[in-house]
């Protein structure tokens, strides 16, 4: 997809993403400042101050999109949706009638997301990723780590958010963190470890870990309605974007083909329940997932985009059989 070197965009992925045995290693996010309710961090939660750069196809960005909707922060935090597919300059923003779900950057008028990174650090070297959180007051990127962004959206905007639901309640935090770590290593990042593995051995290790984890989650969801406790938490919203993309993209493009989410009764119905939570369905755009993953040149050199979209998210679910 490309990266920045000394503040300039160039083609090619960071070599550090593949280790000596051919395993994919995700590079840590670089911008890690935080918004706080009282501003003690230097970034106070305020309506109209912050701007999100996202992309429909990216599951990490989808977390932030969902949390912004669930917390009813649309009025407080502006957003720009990237054009679909992997492009020569990375994530790009423009008005195009062919893609009405995408939007230009009306805050900075950046055409490419790497411009925001260069504006923040003229010598930045590294990946340019979504979601990216921009502060309009200091005119810089303050965070590009999705797990931290959703925590800020959930907890920092008390009195600004239109919904006070806490998806990271204190009594459940230890278990949420444990589940998050397991899901991230084996499922969220596990599909990428399959898709971008550079050796058969590394691919098979990632494949086995992925489906071992999905088997375990399937069993867990046979005993309880949600991943942690009897309520929806951050853990559910971190898993959902991966499930939503699995059958339309990861199963085929990333060679995660032991079975589909559609073949897991509990996971399938759980995914449908989350999709049907008010506001969430509008954040799910499966054609963009297909276009996004199948436009990765090293996975699909011909550039031919599959035509089908083999998932029915809106079908009735059976999760009410379990106590909430």
C-alpha cells in the first residue's frame, strides 16, 4: 500500500512487517496522545474540535465509526470516509458520485491522508493508517491507534455524547481486557497473519490459531449472549468488524477457508444481533470490503473484483434465547 519515508510518500510496505520466518508482524501505531474529559492530557473533550479520518473497508477504522455512532457523537466529531480500494497515494479523500458513501476532507481539504501525517511531523517515517484522529486546534494527528480511539470516544465525552452507555464498565474491565487480547492476537490480527504470511509454516500456524480461537468463541457464545457478562461491551465491538468482513473477504482473499462465519451457528447469529443494534447497520458496507481487499495487488495482481456479496446480515437472529 505504501508508506512515508522522511515525510515523503513512497510505494512499498515496511520490511519490518515480515519477520525472518515469514510471519506477518503488525507495526505499532506511532501517535498515542489522548483526549481527556478535563483536558489534563493537553487535549480536552470538546464538541467540534476533533476530526476522524476513516475508511469503510478497514476493520480498525470500523471500530471507531461504530463507537462514534453508538455514543451519538456525530454532531461533535466530524469524519471523512476514504475512497475505496488500495490507491497509489494510500487512503485518499474526494467527492465522487460513484461512491456516495465516501466523503472529502472538509476540515483540512487534504486529498491524501499522508498529508495529515506530514503536517504533524515533516520527517515522519512509517505507515499511514486509519482511523486517524486529528485535533483542529493544534492542527496535528494526535492518535492513530484504534483501540485507544474507541476508549476515548466511550469515556472522555461525558456530557457531550448523546448516549451515556459505558462499553468499558469498571467491574468488567479485567475480563474485557483479557478477551480483547485473545481476540486481537488470534482473530482481528489473525486474519492478517494468514493473508500476509510469507511462508507456508507461518500461514498454517496463523490459520490454526485463528480457527482454534473461533471455535472457542463459538463455544463461549453458546453459553452466554455476549463476550463479557450480560451486556454489550467494547469486546463485542472489537470483534464485530472482523466477523462482518470474514465471509465476504477473509475467507477467500486471505485464505481463511476452513469454514465461514455462516458455518458457526452462534457466531452467525451473534454477528446478526450486533448488526441489528440501532445505528450499526448503516456502518456496514460489504461491497467496500470486497473492493478493498481484492484491490491489494500482491494478493490479486489481475485487479479483478469478485462480483458476489455472500452474507445476509439482516436475517433474524436467535440470541434472545440467552439471558441478557
